[in-house]
C-alpha cells in the first residue's frame, strides 16, 4: 500500500511551492476484566492521509480515507485550492517557512510484540491480576486493563522527502474501589497516567503483576484513614503526580501557539508572554525541564515531527530560567523565537499544531530519604485524582488519592483525600528538592486534548519525586 501511495503522490504532486503527504494507520485493542468478568474486547482500525499544500504564501490542507488514485487527486485539488484562497489572508506568509525534506526510517523497540502473543494469553494476563484485587468484602469494584496501540506513519514531500516511522504503545491499568458506610475511596495504577512505547515486556519492567496486592491493601487503609489536614506545609510529590503538575503548569502554558493566542476560544491562553523567553525565572535553580523525544520507551518519542522536523533534546527551563517555548516551525516564524520539533497531529484527519511531546523534569541529587528527613511538617502525596487550572494555566488545584504525613523527618500515618493549590508563576520557585536518577520514572498520558477541531494526543512525562516548600494543603469532604 505504501509503495502505491508514494507512486501516486509523486505522479500527482501539483506545481506549487511545497506539497506533502502524511499517511497514518493505527490499530487499537483494549482488554478489560471488571469484577472478574471479561468485557467486550474493543478493537479499532483507522487509516487515511493528510495533504498539505503551500503556494504563493498561502496554506491549505485536505484529508481523505480514499487512498485510490482518484481519492488522492481529489485531496490534492482541495488542498491546492485552499492554499491559493488563503494566500492573501493568512496570519503568516507560509512561503517564508523553510520546510525540511527529511529521509529515513524509525521504529520503536519492541521485545515482546503484542500481535505475536495469543489473545487468550493477553486476556489471562488481565484476568489474573483482576482476581487479585478482590481481597475483602468492602472492595466493591475492581478491574484490570491492557490497551495496545500500533501506529505507522509515512511522510512524503514534493521535493524528495520520505520518512517512515512505526510505533507500538502499551497502557496497562488496575483500579480498585472500596466502600464502608458513606465512605468510598479508590486506588489505581496506570491507565490515564502511564504509557510507554514497546511490547508486553513493559509489564515485567514495571512490575505489573506485583501491583494488585499493594493497591488492595492501600485502598482498605484509606477507608480507615483520617482526612488530610489543612495548612501551609512542605509538599513532596510522587512521580505519578509530578507528571500532571509538569503537564498542566509547565507544558500547556509554554505551548507557543497558546502564547500567541490561538487557543483562547477553547483551551485558554497562557500567563507566559513572549518577552519572558530567555530571562523569566520560572522556578528555583533546581528546576530543569527538557523537551526530549529521544528516550527510547517514553510515550512521545519519535525521530521527526509531523512537519518533518528532526526531533532533538532541548532545554526548555534551565536552572530555573525559561529558555524557549514549545513551538513548531510555523509558530517559531510568527513569534521570531526558537522552538522545538513538536508540530504534531493526533490522526490523519487533523493538521499538526504545537503539542507537548516528552517533557521531563531532569533528576537532581536527593534520595527519597534525604527529602523526607529534611521536612519538619509536610505531606507526601501520590497519584492524581482530580485537577483544575484556570484559562491562563496559572492558578491550579490538584487532588490526590493518598497522602502520608511527614513529621520531624519521618513518614507518619496515611491520610485520605489530600489536596493542594498554588500559582504556576510562583509554585515552581518553591522547589527545594529533586530526586536522583534512581527515582526517575517514565510516565505518560494518552489523553491530552487541545485544538479546534479537538485533538487528543499521547504525551510523555518523566520525573523523579520533588519537594516544594510552604504549599497550601487541604482535605476533601
């Protein structure tokens, strides 16, 4: 199929300044066992192409799932027509953008391919872990899931560019809910905060088969635990909460198209302005954030973005100072600022826009015991359960599933329904401890939404635990 599509594109490419074709094919399979009952196995296949044309300064695109010669011809004609109609109305002269013509292949490393393991074995893997969650009559709901995604992308340009990328993702999940009287609590592992590239070997790498007993024990402990206290105290966040803190209060406010105002009608704006780039103190000296689509198994690792730009590792924030925003080649021209290779589309029927990819907090020097021992009055929070942040991605409030009080340098009792709030513009300046490389965890979410029409995309975040001073903490009802 790919050879045929390429042959058709080369033959049909119109006489314009630039033309590209982006082919995407994706397969999904999701297995869920809930309360020891196998749910219907969910499968999906999606395939199509996006044609992009630049001519006389205008840009147009058209998508189609008709991959025949006539289907591609129709999409090329529509895209060319739109490019010429927008030439005198575009926000930016698209003819000024230097568009690469990359050549190469990339494939995610997969040791144990999903497709080479029998479906019955995959179901048994989920079923066996689901059964281990029901350890007490107070546990009223429990489930285990495995979500596999395979994605293939071919990118062609009219001036000879050709890249072929293949990806495979796995998202495991466990969930357990307990009830006693009027109290209901939950503990979860994976799902919306964990995903990596690779095959079934990921389950062994992260100890998937060892998580269920711990979750069942912790959810029962939470039933009996007191509510989180209210006060200003030190806050130690685990990696499975840090991923969302990075995502919401660093990733989204630093998307360059958002800074330029493109998202204000839907997902909001940003408290960050262009004049902050290169000088603004975003956090303490311990804050080092990298855009890094090079970590082999992270969720958004790739060789080229959807505009054909080669992806490489860049510091976004170094020693607390904001160095650059998350902007692809179009936003870089509009803002006259450097950016990164993050023009990304969620599917063949969406144009690429500025998106996070792998956005990571670089490790520091502290062990977990070092951070705990330095806290006189504080709390350690794990796993997000709720979040809220304003339209400028500044004022936020997060809730977690479980907390551990820290008193006089020691972890004390468990508390439930812990919450904290802050302001992005000042919160990161209170960072006073960052875990060492041994505590660095690769996480990610498959559910980052943005854009009109909406695009839900996969984003990677890796982080060690981190310690913050003087944070407002409060309990839930």
